[in-house]
């Protein structure tokens, strides 16, 4: 696997009765050490939270971009694209948020050399209430990696007192019922068609 050892993990949960409605990504590249750094900020409801605070060192290049759910709708999934250029050992990540069953792309962030795409979604009727990010590094090849977990809770929890039963979703870490499998297959076909349009 490309992930290497986990160097640090950070998470953020939205305040009570709010859900994730946007994601902001801070990207930096240190050409001297061939390191690529990312940090993340969530918008919960209408308020931006602080950055997670992942390691971010003296970048030679810096970028900051956001993806917003239209109409401040809650997000229910994240799509992560991983790219890599061997020349210069550059690691890139691209992102989309799922808002009301539509994927919203994060535009403008530097991205090249597509390697893989992973998707994590909340179960039907649930929305994102938080995000956990694991940062890894593999010395051989100077590989910077990021893995994502979602904190998903019932969409109705926004109007009810906080209840137990929060469900964390990780890539490949959940069992789908038949309706969810059918929806996921429709979403994957849609993403494949979008990908062909972008080529």
C-alpha cells in the first residue's frame, strides 16, 4: 500500500445540531524536501471552523480552495482523488463533496498524474457531522498520504437532542444493504461518465 506509517491523526466534529456544508483545503509544496502538505477546514452550518492543524511546513508553493454545498445543504460523502508525479515525488489530492445526492467538485487545486479515486458516503438518511484525517509518510519515494474517515449521524439529529449511535464511515469499512448498493452503483456510473467527459 502507498500509505506508509501514520504520522498524525486529527479530527473535527461540528457543534451540536449542525452538519458539514463545505470543505476548505490548504495545500503546500516544499520543493527542497519533496514534501506535499495538506490541511483541512470544515464549514458547519454557516460557520467556518478552524483548520485541523495537520503538519504544514515552509512551503515553496501554497494554495487554498473550497468546495461549498449549494444552498448550505449538508454533505453526505467525500470523494478523494490521488495523483502522483514520480519526477519530483509530487503527491496531489483532489476532492468532491456529496451534497443532496450531487457531487460538487473542488476546483482550482493543483492536480496531476491520477492514480486512484476513493469514495466514502454516509448511510441513507445520514449526513456528515465531522471528519478525521490520518496523515502518513513513506520515506522511500517521499510519499505523502492522507486517509479520511467520516462521522455520520442521522439527518434528523439536527433537530433532536444529541443521541448515541454515531456511525463512522471509512473507505471499504462498511457493509451496504441492497438499496445502498444500487445507489452506489448509480453514483459510480455517473462518476465514470463525468470522468469521460473531462478527458
